C-alpha cells in the first residue's frame, strides 16, 4: 500500500525513496522475465526486427530505387533503432494500465510506475542494440566519437522523458476510449513516413521542412542519426527534441493526474 | 485522541456515472454524436454510498455486512485508497494491506518465489523487507516443492494459499479482508481464522466483509450493517446480526 500520505505519516523520506526504486526494479524485472521466459532467442528478437527492416529498405531504396545516400544501411539503422523504441512504447502504452486491471482495482500504488518501468524496459533494449549499430559503423570504417559520452545519455534522457509522457497519455486515454489502439497504430505508421528514417532530412523540399519541427518524434530521430551517422549533434534539433519531450511529459502528466482516480472505476 | 483511531470516515459518499458514453470507443462516439451528447447530459449518477461516517479504533475488528450491492466493497475500496470519495473524507493511520482479491497482481508466467517479491513490493514493502520474510512466507504457504515453478502450473487453491501467505506476512497495521476466505477448503479456512486471531491479539486493525454471519460474530468486536449504500447501524455483533437477519426475512 504505497500511499504517499501513509508514508509521510509513518515512514521516513529515505525509505520512501528506496521503496519507489524497488517498485520500479521489480516491475522492470517482471517485464523482462515475462518477455524472455518463453523465448530462447531473447535479445536476438529485439535486434532482429529493425535489422530485417534495414535490409528490406536498403535493398529497396539503394538497389532498386538507387537513392544516393552513402552508407545507406548504417543510416537506416541509426534511425530504425530509436524509432523501434518510439513505436514499441506507443503500442505498449495501450496496455500499460489495461493489462494490469486487477492490480489497479485492488491495490493502491503509484500507477505511473507501470509506464515508467515499461519505458525503461524499452530503453534497456535500445542500449543493448547499440553494439549492433557500432558493428555497422565499424563495417563502414567509422567509430564512435568521444562526444557519445555525454550525447548518448543526453538523448537517452530526452527520449525516456518523452516516452513516459507518451505512455501516460496513450495509456490513460485508452482506458476511456478502448478503440484508441487502432488510431494509434495508424498514427504511428503515418509518423514513420513523416520522419526522415528511410530518407534523409536534407531531401525534404524547403516548403516542407516545418514538418521536421511539427512532427513530435522527428527531431529526436534526427539527433540519433546525427550522432550515429555523422558523429555530431545539431543544437536546433536537440532543442526541438527537448521541447517536445517536455511537452509530452506535461501533456501525459496532466491527463494522468486528472484521471488517475478514475482508473479503478473504469478499468 | 488521534492515536486511538485507525480509520475514520466522515460523511463519505461515492457516486458513479453508469454507462459512460465514451466507453464504446471513439468510432461509436463520432458516429452517434448527437445521441451520445444527449446521453452524456442525461446520465444519472448511481449512489453506491451515501453519507457514511464511522470510526474504527486501533486494534479493533469491524465487520461489514449487508446484501449484495449494499456498499460494503465500495467502503473497503475507499479505505484501501483505490477509490476516492465523491464527498466526505476517509482518513487512515498506518500501513494498509488489502486482501481484496488474493493474488491480485500475481503474474502467471513467473515462479512462486518471483511473485512473492513482486506482490510484496506492490503491497508496500521494500525488496529487502520482502526477502527477510520470504522463508516464512514459503513455510506458511506449504508450497516448498513448487515455489520455483511458474504460477501457471499451480492449482487455484495453491495460488490462493500463496496470496494469503504473502498478505499476512507484511505486518500491516490495517488488514482489509473481502470475502476471500470463502474460496479455500475447510483446512485452509481454519488456518486463515487462526491467523486472523493472531492478528487480533497483536492489535492489528481489521475490516472484514462477509456474508457468513457465523464467522462475523466469531471474529468481530463490532458489526456495521449496510443497505442500499447507507450505514444502517453499527454496534455489538449479536444485535446487528439479528437486525440483519430480520431485514433479510422481511425482504
């Protein structure tokens, strides 16, 4: 019974911090074990999906369509891995609360921890896929720059906050509109093609570049591509990604905070 | 004065809006927009609980009785902090452990041992505190041979045993028990009651919801009678149970 007020009354603040850490850890461990319990391939599955997509796209666009992008396969990987995190969160978010219905109905705890642990789970998968990206970099005789040391944690932080906001927003809304799932999958498809993943940002005609800033995920993906593909970061895109991240966190947090008390009634 | 009270309800009401018009999904809402808006305007709240006030003293065992839909479970959910009252105030002092549904939050892919940790933390202990109790929990559940097998291989009785064992080893200040004892076999029920007696001796505050007047009179200090969302009477078990049976016969 993780009631904050109860803790304030009977527990010390430091115990509450330990408790919240433990809550995230056990939920994270649960996600991980459940995900891998019945699959001996485990880690391979999470890498395989973007890898296969990258191979299809590189066959299609660099062999058939003859798109002129140097090291195109590496470019694809640089966008597809972070995008996989985005799309997994959007799809997973539908169930963060819904699939824990019995828990929400019966036990009081900080419900947003369910979203946070789901997002951290995806974050771990993303970090574990970095060696594959590095492998492709080495193949194209590139290597990670020193700036990774601060740039990777920075982008990770931006994406974790953003994904938590997205997860809270979709997870909460899906409790009230149960067919949101279909709409979300449609929007994710749409945003995938509106994000420079299979094409590059400078292929976009001048009249359409505003899309890069209007698309909530584009700036973040471009940042990862800059880092993996060119070894640099563009401040304008980092700022845009951070702004979207804050916007999502605010939006998700507000929707969640307004509706969290009704979860147990409607789930 | 406050030290004496474990749970305090003051003028507590709970209303639900039945049949949320958006529950059918966005498509339905948009396709039937005019009628949906009308429904939204006209919907009447359902009064699950109306103006309920009572105190439970520390170490006291209070049972809630009443017919189905009388508001007993809503009261329990409000005390557990899963629901928030529409009006009034619910105050609780101490750590609450809800036995609303044994094994709520159990994951059937995980082993018994993993579920002990998961459930223990969800119910408010740190990992360390759960680990200190794991041996006792396994001992009490009598699931030694199966504790490292996935929960999906358990029988329903075994899941209930594990859930009860976790819940009773959390050293709660307040224990909420919602008709869970109905599911076990005779031996398990006996064990549950022994455990509840033990809690009573230790001064744990208990709220017990049951239709079984026998176990209610056996365990409670006071009984609260609910009907149609209102608290009809609260007091000495024998008198209230009589009143309850009179009402049942009259209805």
